[in-house]
């Protein structure tokens, strides 16, 4: 359903628009964000790559974005998982990764991971 919605939004606004769907509680006071310096982005990207390499379930890191907000960094990324995993199993693996990167990078306020089945 999320892929369908994203495709429809892109068809309405153009294929170069960036669309992310992720279900979270409504936040009334949202922070504006801006991109980070290349060095900081590369540090976080390399860390994510290392964490995925250590995982038996997560693969194909892509669509990485790091935004600076008043609350701290927001890290967004996509990865692939085996389609045989349950939603619960995927959430556990992704939650563990999110915790690990936030411990190692205290400036990260929020991590949004999109795990999609390997096609």
C-alpha cells in the first residue's frame, strides 16, 4: 500500500520528488531540517554499512539521508530483508540497528529505517 501511495504521489508531482511514508504518532511541533556536511554524512553512512555487514538479515543499504534539526540529527535509510522474515522479526533487527547507531552517535535524535523485501 505504501509503495502504491508513493508511486501515485510521484506521478502527480514528478518522478524526481522525494517521497517517504512511515507511520509514526502525529507530532504537532515538527522541526525543519537541512542537510549535513559531507564528512558527517559519510561517517554515518560508513557506520550504517558496517552495521548492515554484521547483520545476517539486513542487506542493500540505499536512499540514505541525514538531516540536521533543532532536536538533533534525523537519519533515514532503506535496506532489504529476506521476504521470509516476519514483520516482528524485521522490526527487531531494525530496532537493534537503530539503537546501536544512536549509542555510537549521540547527536542522532531519530532514525527512520525502511526495510523492504528483497525482490
